[in-house]
C-alpha cells in the first residue's frame, strides 16, 4: 500500500511539473499586458517609406480594436538591420525590415524571434524561394514581403528579343556592360559560376563546407570569365553603367529594378528588359543565374509583446499589404497570389523579376554567417582572373584556396 501511495504521488508530481513547464513555455508568447493595457511596438521600415507604412500601421490598429496599440514607425537603414539589432537589442525595433541574407547571423546570435504562429501561412502564401529565404536550419523566422534580382537591360534598336536569349547573341551584335574589375564584381559574377553546376555552401546555402568552386565545372566557368577580357563587346562598367548606356559605349547591361525609371527616361520605348541569357562555357549552353534577394520582416527576440509583434509582421507581409505596397512603392511581391494580380502582370519590370526568381534563373543568396568571409576573396579572384593576373595553370590552386578560406573548417 505504501509503495502504491508513493507511486501515485510521483505521478501527480510529474503531472504538475509538466503542467508548469507548459505554462512557462506558453507564457513567453503571452502579451505583456492585459487587453485593456497599451501595447507599445516599434517598426523599422525601408528609407523613404515611412509615411506609407504609417497608413498601413494605422489600418492594422483599426482592424485590431481588441488591443490598445501604440506603434511607432521609423525609417531605418534596413540593410544594416542585423548590425543594429545585435548592437543594442533593447533599442531595436520590435519588428524590422531586413534583407534575408542577414537572417543566419541573427538566428545564431539569438536576437531574432522564431515565427511560431504564422509559419504555415508563410509557406502557403509565398513562392518557394521566398520561403527558403525566410527559413534557417528548417525553421521559419521571417515574413517575406518582396523579391529583388538583377536582370538584363538592353537597347531594342540594337538587339532583338532573339539576340538577348544568349550571351553569344548579345556580344556578337552589340556591347554588354558588366562589372568585372571593381569591388562588387562578386555579386554579379559569382552566380554565373554557380550556373555551371557549382555550389555555394551546398544545395541550400547552409552547409559551411559545401562549396564546390574547385571542381572541373568551377574551373571551366572561371576560365570563361578570364577570357571575357578578349571579347571586345564585353565592356567593364560599374557606377558609370547608366551613363555608358546613354552615350552608346554599351548597348546592354546587368542591373536591378532601381535603375528602371532612369533607363526608361534615356531609351524610352527602346528600353528592353529580359531574364539572363544562356552562355556556353565549353559544353553547350547553360542558363546564367543571378542572386535572388528577399525582403523580410522579422521580430526581435527580446520584444515584450511577441504575439502582437508577430501579428504585425505577418500583417505587413500579407497578400493585402503586398498588393498595396507594389502599387505604392513598386516592390515586386513574393506572394503567389499577388504575383497573379493584373497590375503586376502588366509591369514588365516586376514580371521580369518574377521570372528571374525561378530556381532555373537564380540562386537564393545564402544567409549562412560564413558569407561575410566569402565576399572579399571572391572579388579578388574574379578581378584578378579578368585582368589576366592568374595564369591558367594556377587557376585550380586559386579555387582550392577560395574554398578553404571561406569554409567552416
């Protein structure tokens, strides 16, 4: 009888401890205040978008009268979000905009809150590359609301739609501008290498030891890049690319959506946009690729109001707001539903970015923290190869060194 009583007490105690554990786990996601108390949140948004997002936030408050919200909207240098959040988490916004490639650093530092409420909704609503960008090590953290990619601009008086389907077709008839010899060449040129069945940090960009630049395919792509110096119709440009197009120094260039309006003013109806062409590295045509960037909202780990912050982030990334934001700010949506919107389909810039976002045309920018060690040596390698500073017989050793220097070992 005594043993039975002890057993029952043990079971009851275990049950109470389990209930307490569940209570503590759920309490971390409870509102910091009762419903009749004020919920204070801060939101960091992209530069020059503060007034627009104030109206969006006002609508959110009106649509959620069950809580007394006080939400401050602040324009911020969202490209440095991870730096600001990690430096002073207490002063950071509860909800902040950021480029997705910073996500890994924030997760590893414990400064971003996992999307525990809306992950399934994010997966259902957005294109797969955007979901991948919002996730890290199998868990969803971000709330995608836009996509960005470089694409091809060209002068339709010099090149036809058929010409721009291949790199050889472009450079046979006209001049193509590329950054091949200055800082930032890595951003444009590295995806060209990846197009030749080369991996940057593995299949999903999260394997620190998964880069394969030193394979025969990587070597072949690098030799192709070094030979571009001998192509008179491949012209090095960088900050001067738009003026070079205007002057006729080049007739096509690789650029982003941010250049569209300026180039439209220059070329008018002769401005053409297209996905990247194919290129022949030596074994037949392969589709050149670009890096895909995804705009995310995230929630800081130390927010006092995790439920409300997640709800706001999800609202800012919702189909309804993505559609409004496209019309007001021109951000190409990541939402599958909004991409089918008539206004989006009628916009050649947006439709080109959407096409570039397809896996056959782009690579989701890796968000692994090791990326910070990759950019400088990749730049140096590309620039030296283009400028003839690396002998062909030394190229493999240089690629071996790149892989070793930028791995997680």
